C-alpha cells in the first residue's frame, strides 16, 4: 500500500545496513519491498549466505503522523523483546536496531524473516479443522500476552502517568485522535457528529470502563494479515506488527472486529475465557470500535492512500457503532 509515511530505502542503502549489522563481508543477494503495510516501510532482504531478514523503517521526521504513532517503532522493538521473553508467542528475533540516523534518515530495525504466509492470504485454503486449530492457537497465544501486567495504562510508546484510570486514559487517547482530525487540516476531517458532540457522547458512556482496573499488554493490531502460518504444518509460526501495543483492556484487541464468527469462537476456546458474554463487555467493545474506526478514517488524510476503500468502509462501521452506543 502506498503511503506518505513510508521511508524509501535504496538497494545501496540496504547493503550498507547489512554490512553494518553483520559485517563488511556480508552481501545482499535479493532486496524487495513488502507493500502490504500501511505505516512503516518494510523490505525483505536475502544475504549471499542464505540468511533472510526484514528491514523495517520508521517514517521520516518531516512526515506528520497521528499523535499515538510517535515513537512506535521503538515501542515495537521493546514489546517484541518483552513478549519473546515472557511468552511462547512465535515472535521474530530482533537482529539489529539503529537510531543513529547515520545510514537512513529514520530509525530502523532488522528482524528474522518468517517462513510462511499471512493468514489473510491462505485462510480460504485451510480446511475448517485447520482454521479452527489456527484460531484456537491465536487465542492461546494472546492470553499469554494479555497476562503480562503493565505499570500504567496507555500506549507502550507513551503511557499515561501512574494512577490514571483506564477511563481517563482511553478518553485522552480518543481526544488525541480527534485533535489529529482537526489540527492543521483545512477543513478538518468530516465525521458523522460534530467533534464536541462526539467527545461528549463517548465521555458519558466511558464510565463503563471503570470495570477495567489492571493494565494488560494488548497487541491491538492482531488481524489475519499480521499472523503467519507455516504451509507445511498449518500452524501459526509468526506474529508481527507490535508497534501499536498498549497497556489496557484485552477486549480492545482488533481480532474482535476482523475475525470471522467461527474464528472468534475458536479464538475464545483457545483463550480459555469468554470475553464478550456480558452487556458491560459488549458496551466496552462499542467504545473501542468507535476509537478504531475514527483512526482508520482520520489517518487517511495523513497517508493519502491510493483509494478511499478503507475510509469508506470505516465510515459505515463508525455510523453503526455510534447508533449502537445510543441504545
């Protein structure tokens, strides 16, 4: 996906990065941009000795990003290391991390290459039993991640001050993305409700978030495109894109939006706990959906994607969730 936030890296620069990371004798044999992402630039690199890795590069400083996206590459590296240490999640190893800006104008890291295919590209090729096993495995992995307790609520890259409740933190997060929709944009991004009315409506409903008292590590971008499946074993062998990880409510996970119903049932089985079986939980999920769809709409004004598909889809979903919030 084309996006203004992606840093262009030439083959010569990639060679310099590899030489710095693995030694002056290391040589790049193949270099290819991975175009499925929407924010950071990513490149697959194969070395002459057969080693394969992925280069991920943050946006240039001159590119405007949403408030919550600041410093998320550094957060991703830290989260991946944390999750590898405390869980069984198949997270790629970090092979190098560079913030010097000596070789590229942005921070970047190298991670091990995952031999497999994204689940969104192979799900239909899996049998029902294989799909069930994969979704159940995802639930088991996410439960392990959610059991990691944090020091404070908020995004891993910039959590709220200690002592802030989840309600206070979430409302501040929503205020931030609404401010993104207004700041420096002429006119601001049009939404179904006036900005002040939307803020007020969410703030009133957000009292339900006081049920959440413990900050837990949430991937928040766990959808099929970030889950890799081994073509031989039909098992999950990679989970990526931890950059948006946060300390919050496990019910905020994106899988509740994007998983098919049968997949969500298997996921819940693997998780070992029902997560949407009470009216209060369903109410919290409505608020999280509103936040997600607002981001998906407002980020389009920053990225200048090639199509309006994402924005149009999110606008329809946002209108539905705002209506549900009133019931």
